C-alpha cells in the first residue's frame, strides 16, 4: 500500500468535516468504551500531514541544546497515560450566531492510551535557563493560513503550527505531559502526529502539538498566530482570554438522539469529563424546567480520562420526551444552559439536550 492508501484506510470509519486539511469527527461508537479505538479517534489538523525527519531539536535558553531521535526517546523511561482529548471547537455548530471556524458537531472528543517520555524529564536534560518563562513546541506541519484572527501582519503564505506552555507547567512532574510515540499500544499513525507528539492532559487538544519538531525555552512570552491570534476566547463583552483547560461537560451516549424507546424503563448512559476535574456529579432532567435527578457516576479510572455515568429512567409514557445531562466538577464548575458564545466558537460546554420517542 502507498502512504495515501494507508491514510485513506485509517480515515474510513470517521466522519469527515474537511478533506484538506483533513479534519474528522469520531462516530458515536467512539464514546462507548473507556478507550477509543485508534481508527475511531477524531482528527484535527491545521495543515496537511507533513514530512518529518525523525528528530526533535531542543534549544533556546538552555544550557545543553540537543537533538533526539525516536530511539533516544524510547530509551528513556516509558509512561502510559490514558487521556481524553477534546478539540476546543467541539460543539461549534450549536452556537448562535454561528461562529467562524471548522463546523464541528459534538464528536471532536476521544480517549486513547498514550505511551512516551515525560516532558519534564526530557527538559531536565537540557538545563533550562533560570530566566526561562515558556516552552514553545513547534510542529512540522505548515502552510498557508487564511483565517487569521488578530495578527493580520503575519505572513499568510507560510505559517508553522506552534504553541507554548508556561515553563512551570512544562516542568511540573504532576502535569503528566508526554512526548508520546505510541497510541493504544501501536506506533503513532500519521494523522495522529507520527513520529512523536505532545500529549497535554486536561487542556484542550490544541496544546498537544502533533508532529513535534522542536522545543524552545523562551525568556519572553510567545506571541505566534496559534497562541495569541487563534485559540483565544474573543468574548463580545469582556477581555479576551486564552484557550487552556477543558470545560466540564457531560454527554449522553445512549439512547441516541431522536431514537425510539420501546420499553417503559430505559438506562441512560454517558460520559463526563473536565480539565478542572474530576467530575463529582452528573444530574439528569426529564423536563425543560429543572427537576434535576442525580445519575450514578463511576469513579475516575485515571487522572486524565472521562468518567462513565448512568441513570435509570422509569415510567416512560408514550410520546416525545426530552433528556438533559449536566456535569459538575471538583472545582465547582457546572455546565451552563447556553453555549458561552465567542467569535471563534471555542469551549462550548452547554448542557446537552436530546429527545426520544416512545411508541
């Protein structure tokens, strides 16, 4: 098979949003299990899948610049983290007025088991300077970009994807940030960032830079397009804010929206997650006026992944019925009724509303 054939086969089970650059949602089945099969994991790209020479350069304000290969990374202690990744634009289609950006529905979220070296251990080898404030991660992906938000002076003909993290976050052993080279026990595929990528738990997936090519320690804050132009909450009534941690959210996975329920008792199931979690409660409402009832929430299976919840729905009468699910996390964050509108359509964590019919 050719490289193109390999990519086509890997994409067959997904719901394509854009063919170039390739963006695709997971199918509903991707939210059923604890871990999303690789072939069902959503894909987000800003540019075409790039070539990569297999090396990672680390420099900037460091004492010992170095170049690492995949074999070098594999020689370091390996760590497995199961991590829920959500695109910051997930749910954009539910916002009104419709924001600009890729028309994501509600399935730009998945959970996979990632294997790699811990970022803080790799950075420790290069001795970051005491005056370092951020670590910027450069991907190998690049190309024209014509949806600039704040930086019109940027060269539209050639941008490279890059994002920065505060050095305290990057160097924190508790952050769990990986330079990952395996996904669900297999080498990374091209759509998911081969040969290696960042995995930044709790954050919207924009921070998990794919096709990682270079890390630079900076002594001043980074101001690239994907840091200060896009992936910013451009609120209509208050100062702009950067997109960082995932907002608390619950999804209903069963029954499917618009489906028909045959029995008078139904078990409602779903997933819940938060970047400021864990989730501590999920409630279900069978009306549009409140009347919230607690669902059964399973404890976290890990520090960085979604949680299962279920609710027994008794005495379902004939006709159409609404279902709402609302999550609360350990920091006290609760899902809002209305999507938090912003110009680029990020961070929609509004309460999900579906309906089912009973014959």
